[in-house]
């Protein structure tokens, strides 16, 4: 490694955003990527791992305070309360833990003469209160005053602004606000893809079509995890991203009911009539059925269902408007600011769904669409 090479510390490298960022930074010439997580990391070529409990301040100091190579931090870690995803978003202890986790990473790296040059952190639609307000103005813009609700986003942001100001501009930061994130991370608390795939295949094994389980339609936005990774790489070096906040989305809008046929086709299943139900409840108690599916199709997926879907089913319920009555107002965030600043990547949301289900199939984490069609009665 040369002295001029950039080194990105990807914190939360087993999550849906962190995993994509680790892959992307490891692939960039002139960069070295270090993935940080509490559990083991599946490393892409060119990356290294640092196993670390972010809640352990002493361990973080010991691992990071003497490093002279970390020039950039992409902080994609988040602590979610086990067994209560949406309810945990209002929990004071959860907010405190998320603040301390970020502090435990930044404080050892933010030192006079240190190599740190840039930090990127993640927020999201909750910055605009999408989880508490029945309606937000359309489109949500970064320049709006801070929404008056308690959120660990504000605790982390205030900490970062205060540390950066004290550094004398030795380093800068960027705050990204992605919309609904989709990727291939297994066991993530906020990735609906594995949960939808399991729901689909449990229905397939019962000879049932893929019925949409959610509530009333709502115009919404998504973001591909790989696009977030590209935006992080752009923000790491662009002067236009210094100390700025940007919304981030694919570049189009979607309605779950409208993309459901593309999801079904990617999985090789026919679309059934809607069957409103909770995915979290539908997957509860399905461990034996999942084990049978893993054995039947010789999948490489974890035999522990929770290790594959995390709290993704509860997150899907929230995003699919389970239990809500319509009509529902749209949730749209403007991405004009980041495009004007110089980041222009975009993706068709239907193509995004096909991509991620296809990758899970290629890796043997779900059966293939061909297997689904071959096993369909009358095929």
C-alpha cells in the first residue's frame, strides 16, 4: 500500500448498505477497504476485515486510535432493538446506543495530525418523520428545518458537526438520506428482499401463487444498495459533498402493487389475487418448512430462518403499509440537490428487483425461477 492510497473503513459491513459499500470500495483503483462488523464478514477480493463490537468503547480505541491509514469512514451501522423494529425507532435507549456507537468509531480517528479526511453517515426518510406523520409535504427537501421529533439521526448529526468544527476543517462529512433500501444482505433488519423470497417459496411449496400481502397502494421511492455505494465513493472525494446532506433514490417512483408482477416473474411464480397479511406473522413458526426447502433445493442459505431474513419481514410490513387504510399520500423525496452537485447515477426500480432476486438465486440462497416454473402444477 502506498502512502497516497485512500483507505475506507466501512462500518456495518454485514448490513445491506455496508456490504454493498465494501464491495464497491474494494473494487476501486487507489483504494483499500476495511470492513468492520461484530460478526464474520464475507470479504470481497481486495478487502480486509476488522471484527469489532461498536458498543465497546475500549475495544474501539484499541483497534482504531493507532491506525495511520484510515482516510475515509463510511458509517452504515445501526443498532435496532431485537424483536421490535418499528417500535424501537422511538426508544430512548436505542437512540443512545446508536450515538455511542458512532462516537466510539470517530473519536479515536479524529486526532490532530491524523489521516482522516471524510466521514459519511446514513439517515433516511425518518428524518422527515415518515414513520410518525400521516402525511409529509411532497417532495421532501434537504433544506427544510429539522423535523421536530426525537431521532438518533439528530444525535449523530449534532455530534459529527461539533467534532468536525473542532477539527478546524481537517476532515469533512456527508449525510446521505436514502429511501427504501434494497440489496442482497442476509440477516439484515432493514432489507425486505430475503423475506419476500422466503414468503414466495413457502407459497410455492404449498402450490399457491404469489399474492401481494401488503396494504393499500402508496407512491414511494426505492434505492439500490449499489447506488448508495457509488454515492458514498462520490461523496468521499467531491468538494461539492463537503458538510452537505443529500436525499438519494433510484430516480423513479414505484407502487408495490405495480412492481409485484415483476417480482413474481423474477421468482418464477404466477401472481395471485391480493391477500393482505403480515409477512412477519406469515413467516413466524416457519422454521421447519424453511429447513425442508433448504434441504430439498440444496440451498446455500442459512438453515436458521432468522439468520436469513433478520427483521426484514417486519420492515416489509411497514413499507408495504400492512394494517393501514387507504388512500395513502405519497412519500417522495427530492433528489435534485445531489444531481446538481454532480452525482447522476440512477436505476429502474423494476430492474432493481429483478437484479437482487437474480443474485440471490445465482448464489444458491433461493431456488431459481426455472425450478419454480418446473415445479408448477401443469407445467
